C-alpha cells in the first residue's frame, strides 16, 4: 500500500482574494432545466432517472436567482440550450425562448450577479444529432450562425462567453467510453474529429463574439477545459504509467493544442478550467468511484475520493501554474465541486482547493473567478441523481422540488461575502 501524498492543508491564516473576484455557482441546461428536447430526453441513467423535469429550473429560475443572492454569490455560469432557440440550421431565434433567457439575465442583473453563458454543454439540438452531431463538419457553420444571432441578441447583457464546456469529456464519454449519447465505444477517429470540429467552431465563434459582442464592455471568451491528472498508482508499473500517459496525451495535450495551440491561442481571451482531481491506474484499472470502485475500498488504498474521482488539491496549483506559463491568459475556475453525502468532507475539499488556488494567485497567476459545481443537486448525466454536487439539496420526491441549504452552502456563503477563506 502506498501512502497518500501530503494533502494541501486548509488555511492557517486569512486568505483574501482579489477585489472584483467572481464567486459563482454553475449549472447546465440538461442537468437542471427540465422540459428539454435533446439526446438526453429519452436517456435513462444508471439509477433509472431521466432529465425530463430534473430541478425544473426552466420555470423556477426566479426562485433560484434568490437562492444565489442568499448564498452571497456575485456570478452564475449557466448554459443556453441551442435546441430551444433554433428549430433548424440557420433558422431565426425563437423569440419566446429567447425572452425567457433574457428574463433570467435581467433577474441576475437586478441581483448584481454577473452571468457567464455557456454555449455548448454536452447536448445538441435534435436536428444536429440527426445529422451526426459534431462528427459532421456541417455542424460547424450551423453553430457559428447560432452564436452570431445569439451574440447580437444578448451582447448588452452578457460579456462572459464560454463556448464549449469540456469538449474532452464530451468527445471521450460519447465516442470512446459509451456513457453519453450516442454511446459509441472505442471510436478514436470520431473522438478526434469531434474535437477538431469543436475547436474550429470555437475559433470562428470567438472571433464573432469579440467583433460583434462589445456593447460597452469588452467581451471575454474561452472554453472550459476539464483537467484531470492521470497517474500510475505504483510508480514502477510500466503498464499503468503507459496508460496514464496515453490518457494525458489524448485528453489533455491533444485537446488543449486543438483549441489553444499556436496562433489559436489568440482566439480566446481567457482559459476556463474545470478541475476536480485525478485518476490513478492500477493494473489498467482507473481507481475512481466513477468507474465503479467503492469510495471505502479506495480509502484502503490511501485514496481520498468524493463519489467521482480522487481529490488532488495540490494538482490545482500545478495546472494553474502550467496554464499560466503556457498561455498567459486570465483564468476562470469554471467548475470545481465534490459529490458526497459527507458535508465535512466537502468542506475540507473546498478549503483545500481554495487554499491551492490562493497560493497560485499569490504567485502571480491571474485567476478571476471560481464557480462551484453546482448550485443544486441535479441530473448527473449517466449517473442520474446519485451524485450530490449541490450547495442546495433538492427533494426530487416532492413534486414542488423544494430547495434547502446544505451545511456547505453556509460555508460557501461566508467565503463569498468575505471574499476570503478564513481558518
Ligand atoms: C463536469 C461537467 C458538469 C458536471 C460535473 C460534475 O465534468 O461539466 O456538467 O457533470 O462535471
């Protein structure tokens, strides 16, 4: 048994964050809105759940904005569902659906909450899926047209644009692992094609956003890259090291290069980082709860895991240092969070990660915001409702879907209001 590496400890002194730092929460349409038409509508998750109603954020967003205020947050990262706004490629925007998102934006503004809009978060309109989704290059101009129209409609309300959320996760889980629709397995060529097409769409969309999106405040645009560290459990296991290297190369290096390599870096004004932790391999097996190994068993190996992956707060500092050196762009932590029923564990995880984040900022990395995943418990894709990432609990057994604050919500509120992490 190997001993766990020394974890980043929670702060011993007050850690103040820069003025104007954004403290937010994050959600995505499929996971919280309900009443959605995309490839997830008819998808049944491992727990038998589906996303048809989920948190009903579609109707309950006024209440949810109040919760955001109650939590002391000043930012909200959420997606606009493409399929609600266009019924076909190049179609005009659906004005009713647009009005609903505009109302959400107005309510956020009234509550002094800065929006960050995500344009693609693991879902496509049905007519895009029917033509092969992102494996088809014809999806690129369709997406760019959508973005062009949306930016003109929302430019005076939105300046933070996040084109693609975790293209690596999307392409991997949909085309290599078979977890997301269309549930293909081992299709490396499709994986690469999806990444290339999304990267091209990102470049074009970014140029449009920067050209047409300025209504008094310069628009900011970037992707959200999921960064997972891949390591071998035993340093001397050549096979596990090779597996880790291939994963790192495919999901981190190849994807980062596709979106930000060479002159493509100039298309983005920021790098969004979704950071959860790491995956270690043992006899080719990914030692994480998300792959089926129970948290308790992993503990015996010395692994500190939430219900998804191994926690690795010191990795946050490493990746921030790397991204800063490589791209010299401002960074937003577009997602971090932990799924667990153990609120003490989640609090420790948050403090340790924010401590690592603070150290990076002190060292000169320009990090401008942190979005907790997630505002509330929701539909966690193929896992359904079993992974509890929320600051708010949602009672899915009650048709009124009441939200209540979990202990971590109080902890986060204090951090947001004080713009500091206290010992
Ligand atoms: C990220 C996704 C988000 C949610 C969290 C837990 O990979 O962007 O939708 O699933 O993980």
